[in-house]
């Protein structure tokens, strides 16, 4: 065998191994992105963003979400937490939102905080923990 043939064979083996490694990594990343995007936490985050009045006021009615949802979902026994980053497509504009959720003792996912990045560069909170939903009527004498 000549040196040229040996170099070609070694180069071919390296290219094939590199391709296999890239496919393996691609499958792992694809499965991770798919599982985060189709989790119960992602469904709850989407529901929250669709129904949030502050977001609707700013971007219009939510039409759709980006195809890739990134973030993390962590479980510890019966509880867990998730931080998800979604692209929200509204009637007037598109924004990037972040939703934090918690899972307490196997119950449903609950939104603990949510925000989106405005065009001005500031972060707009969508969930105000001090905003009460109960309106107390004032007595007028």
C-alpha cells in the first residue's frame, strides 16, 4: 500500500467517526428539546401566556409560539421546578418570554414568575405577587 492510500483510508475513517458522533449528539439534543417543549410544564406556561391580560395588552392576542422551547425541567421526588424560554408571537409583535414554574408534591405545575423582554430592553413582569385578584368595594357615604 502506498502512503496516499493509507492517508485516504485513515481520513475516511475519521470522517465517518466524526459523522457518527455528530449524529449521536444531534439525536440527544433533539430528544431533549422535544421533551422540554412537549412537557406538562410547557403546556402550563403556554396556557398562562395565552391568558395573561398584561401580555395581551402589549403584544395583542397570542397567535402562536416559537417551534423551539428551551430551558430546564428538574425533578426531585414528587416536586420539581422548571424555567422555560418561549418565543411568543402576538398580533402586533413578537417577544421572548421566560416562565418559571414549580411542582409541589406531584400536583399540577404552577407559575411562580413570568416576564418578557420588551423592545426597549427592559424586562416586563407578567405575574405580580402583590396584585390581588379580589376587588374590595369601597363604601360611599
